[in-house]
């Protein structure tokens, strides 16, 4: 993968966070990828007629935290890993299809 240098200006609190990271470039890259995935998810939901609201997202987050608190840590992490793997498999499939 080729890399490009990009210079950006960020607010002070963001700069402080980046300065604390062992690899600020990797931290920013992951944050951008996470945001891109969320934007793509929102677009898919909108295409399906589902509008995500901040209130709905907050309620879903609260529900997830409640489940996380009730389940044993191992069970929650196992489910979380299966979801991650499924998402990665779908992304890989999409990449192969686009090539």
C-alpha cells in the first residue's frame, strides 16, 4: 500500500490525543476508516428506508452496554469477534468483486 503525507490542522484537544499515541498516523488512519464505514452503513440504511437518528443511536448504544454488562466477558467478546470477522469477510468479498 502506498502512503501519502497529508498535513492537517486540528483543535488542541485532538492534537493532545494524537501526541499521546505511539503511532499517530495509524491512529488517524483507523479513525478515518471507522468513520467511512459508519458513513457507508448510514447510506445503506437510508437506501433501505431506515433513518438513523442520534437518539436511536444513543438508545442502541445504551442497550449494547446493558447487554455487555449482563453477559460474561468471554461471551460478549466471542460475539463481537464473530461480527468483526463477518464484516471483514464482506469487505473482502466487495473488494474482490470490484477488482
